[in-house]
């Protein structure tokens, strides 16, 4: 696997491109898919966290007024998508909802890249190294994050063995049922799994070469599709870090069906302990 990343990344404003990113310090080689097990799901989780307005129980960087403004945004996929693009293409937004989403995107985007690397190669043209492109790419992995949430934490949320799914894709109109007038639809597990499989195949077709036994990702996106395929094939499940306060975006692999709340690191453990004792 010939994928490299920078030691860290920064975000900055470019008038014609909006918010964009660049790598800092030395290049490092990513030599195995095993280091990326949670990466595709955490990437999707970033977009999902904004769509679901997951600010955190005590996020000191976002004011209460800003949180309230975001809560008033209509709960539709289109409204949130538009808000994210506006946040990515505005240097200094003036409305509270866009300010809030921009703050969330900046913090969580940098967190993911500093942990794993960027989605493109280090020599990718500047117009592809933008927050807007990051959002577009992340939305593809949001479906995978939604899927593992549904088969894991929310497996019994709906009757009849159905899973919840955003209604922006027509999966199977015969089994699809509407549970609310807007955002939640229900599909069978097989239909949802089939859709996820089609995304993985499309991603690997575009960004992976080699053979089925020895696949070679051409960039980070290819590596993420391989990692997602491997995790889902092995029935790996995840849960969010118990630090819901700042909040932490890390996912923890569930072992032996142990769904007990856990933290990803010592700092998160201390934060969770501090707020739980209040």
C-alpha cells in the first residue's frame, strides 16, 4: 500500500475555493489497512453528527445562542446539506446556525485528518483539497456509519426487523415504510446491506487496483473503502466514546458483544468522569 500523509494539517481561507486544507511537516507512509479500521465510520460519523446536531453536552466553543439557532434549522437532509456547503464557502458567516456548523466542521475535520491523513494524495490539485469536497466525500461514508448504527445500537428501534434510513435514496419501494412525515423511513436489513454493498463496490472500482486477493488502494479513499468492506465482512461493530461532553468523535470496537460505555483515551476518561460526577 503506497499511501502517505502529513504529520498534521491546517485549514485556511482561499477566496476562490473557500475553506481549504494543507499538510504540515513531514510525510509519513500508511502501510496497512488495519490502522484504518474505524476511519471510514468516523468520517461518516462527522457528517452524521452535524446532520443530527450533535454538539455535545458541554461544548465550550459553541455558545448557547448558537446551539439554539442550529436547533431551529428544519430537520431535512437538504436543509442541513445546504448549511454545510454555506459554512464551507463563507469566510466569516454572520448567522448563528452557519457559524455553529462551520465551527463543528473545522474542529472535526481537522481531528479526523490529524488522526488518519487527508482524503486525497499530497499532490492533489488545490481545488480538490477543500472543506466542500471533504463534505461531499464524507457523505458517502455517512451511509456506512448510519448502517452500523442501525444494526448495532438501534437494532430494535423499529418493529418487523426493519432499519431506519434517511429517505434520500429509493432502496426498495415495496418494503419501505414511512414512520414520520419527513426524515425517517424503514427498510429491511437486506435492502440496506445491499445498498451499502453497492457503495463499497463503486468506491473500490474507482479507487482500488490489483486483484481481489491483493487489492491495492490508489489513495486514502480506496483504503477507506477496503477498511469498511473488511470491517463489515467481519461483522465488526462500534460504539461512540463515552465522552459525549466535548464531544469525542472516536469510535470504539465492541468485543464479545460488550456494549458497556467506554472511553477511547485517558483524557476522555477523565472528562467523562468529571461530568458524570457533577
